[in-house]
C-alpha cells in the first residue's frame, strides 16, 4: 500500500502544477458528512485526536515536504491559524508518507508554528480519501467535513476568513 501511494504521489509531482492561487477544486458541502477520526502523535510526542477539536473548526491539511504547492500553502495556513485563534479555528498539518526525521529536517529550514502530525504509513490520508497533495478539509464544530480543498490555496484571503468565521459561529 505504501509503495503504491509513493508511486502515485511521485507521479503527481511530475504533473504540471496549476496556479497556486487557483486550487483544483473547492467543495462546500450543503450536508456535511462525518469526518474520519484520527489519532496521531505530533513532533513533540503529544497525541492528537479529531475528537480533541470538538466544538472548534479544524482545518486538516494533508501535505508532504516534496510537494511545492504544499510548501507554498503552509505560511498561509499558519497566518490563518493565528488570525482565527480567537474564533476557535485550529489547523493541523498531516504529513503523508514521510518520517518524523524528514519532517523535522524540513522544518529546520522552514520553521512554522503549525501543529505537524506525521502519518508515515499514510493510513489517515487513506481514511480521508486523499488522492492528491495538498488536500485540506475543514471540519465543523460537530466533527463533520464542511469544505474540501484540493490543490494549494491562500487560506487567509478575506473571503476564506469570512467563510471560516461564519462556520465557527454556527
């Protein structure tokens, strides 16, 4: 399974990358569906579960260190997390298929305050049906997927911040 995912992600890395400001697809769900759970350990050895974020809006971003659009998206996610902290919007960045060592090496060159969760075996990515990187899901306060974004996105635009704040007030 892991070899297959590596081959798929390697192939995707060779494809032309659409403009960073134009994600492949953003879907707003009229009827949100339950988000698959996860239990992952961050780089500080703290455990994170989807249920830990109940009552908050959570952006779950799937990424990899070799993915250029992912790397371009991380600062925007960090700014969004900072801007919306008082609105109870949180962000976790789930790395798909790479080791903790690889992620730490990347972050030594590109520091960030985001919560990074390694998914070395890609089990969470598979459960969330991640087929391309970056892919992000916005989970509402009830633990349901409200928005899916495939491709890089500037998360801290006025329109997206407004959508996230509106979701946090519901």
